[in-house]
C-alpha cells in the first residue's frame, strides 16, 4: 500500500526522467563494431525523432525499439493493473513512431526500426542495417 496520496505519487513520478535504452543500444553498438561497420553516430543532434544511430552519408536513421514500450506484436504483454493508462501510453508511442517515420522519410531519410528481441541475434540485426 502506498503511503502518500495518488496526486503526490503522480507529482513525484513525473519528475523521474528517462535514461534511454542504454542496454539495447550497447548491444547493437558492439555488434556494429564487431562487424566493422563505420560511419554511424549515436543520438545525433538535429535529426527528427532522436534516432539511436544515424548514418549521415547514407541518410539512414536506426531506432532500437523496446518491446514493451513500443508494443511489439510478438513480445508485448499488457500489464494487469492500470490497463487504460498503459494501453494509451503504448498506443501513443506507436503513433509517435509512425509520425516520426513519416517525417524522416519526407526529409529523405531511410528509417530502420529494430525490435529489442531481435538483438538476441546481433548478426541478423547488423545484416538488416547493411541491406
């Protein structure tokens, strides 16, 4: 049982800031390095949607999407509590991803989204980027 009011808890949690999806980025980064792929930047400034990796000369934006946060059709499991909140949160993330993809494509970028679960086979993820 929570010891503070719902409003106070909400205020407290609103101050918690994300640190990004560091573990998934590290896995893909190490796979890119092992494969000898060069020319990418982590979190470049000035690219819409803040992609995780960018290949500027090839104009490729790579996002590593967490299976829970982005509603992976294979892995996502709805939480048992606060379902309305989580359904709306994930639905909004998916909608934002689509808008970001469209904006980047209008600006001449190729967009590649890699699911977190696909990093279990790093060479396969790297092959998608090479292609």
